């Protein structure tokens, strides 16, 4: 529990610049409204319905967690602040946890905003919320884990474009804006080799009435990648800081 003091400091750093957090929370809701309007008009495709878009856009919003967490870690890693902390009795795992946990409230806010926007636009409300939240929080941790990897590997100047690339990858290969199973080819192969499409499929299935037992395969994919990203974040942080 030695990392909690550092986690508290990181929470203050996150909310010291609320504009970035607001963008990461509000922009997905704006995209949801835009594409849901398309679904009612010129593009009446199932994935562009409110029920199809709301879980997908929630997944997409977590790309901003990758971007923000990478920027925070990269900035601190190059500053005197983290240099001084490296002499403290903290392990690399403690540092990574201290930088991951403060972003979970942001993830919760993103979920609430996206679900509220979807509900106001007529999203089905009678699905099981517990499996939905389980899927979302597992993926949120995975995306923050990617941010830890990028923040450990890249400089403060390179972390933002690297994080932005992850946002693009989630949109393209997560099945957020197109049905990967119908598209197939390279998009389908790459998409289902990554965790994002599995999260989108699981969340959409839950909204349609599926339970935890119906998304077991998707959960295995998500859990496996989440553990992998966390371990890689610890490894690269230790490597770059010689912890």
C-alpha cells in the first residue's frame, strides 16, 4: 500500500488540467450523438443504432485513458520529481499501480456519460449491468496499462502521438465504426487479434440480453491482454528507470 501517497498526488495532477479530462469524457458522447443520427438517416446499419453505438463508443473513449496516462508518466519520468522518488522504497509495481489507479475514476465517468447519453437517445435499458461494467472496467485497466507502456518507453514529446495512435487503432480495429465480422480481411484478422473488438462484441451482446456465461471467450481475451499490458508496463518502467 506504499503507492497510495503517490497515487493521491497523481490524482491532483490529473485534475489540475481538467480540460483534457473533459475532452476525453465529452467527445465520445458527441460522437455517439453524431453517429446515432446517421443510423436514423442515411446509414441505417445495426452498429449505428443507439444500442450498437453506445457500448462501442464507451470502449472507444478508453483510448483517451491511454493517451492521458502515457503523457502523465512520460512527463514525470523526465522530471526531477520521479528521479527523486526512485530512491524511495517503492518497487516498479508500486509505481505502475500509483499511475494506473487514479485513472479509474475517469473511466467510471466516461462510462456514466456514455450510458447517460445513450439512454437519453433511447438505448435499451433492461440489460444486465454487472457484466457490462465488468467488461468495461477490465478494458479500462488494459488501456491504462498500454499508457504505462508508452509512458515508460517514449519521451514527453513522443508519448502523445503514440497515445493518439492507440485511439485510432481502437476506432479502426475495434469494430466501433464498422462491422469487423462482415468486413473480414486484414481488418477482421488484426481486430480480433487485439482486445478491443472482443470488448465491443461482448458489450453489444450484453446490451442485447447476453449474460456473463455468453461472453466467456471475450472475457478470457480481455483478462489475458490486461495482465499482459500490466506486466509489460512494469517491465518497461523497470528497464527505463533501472528499478
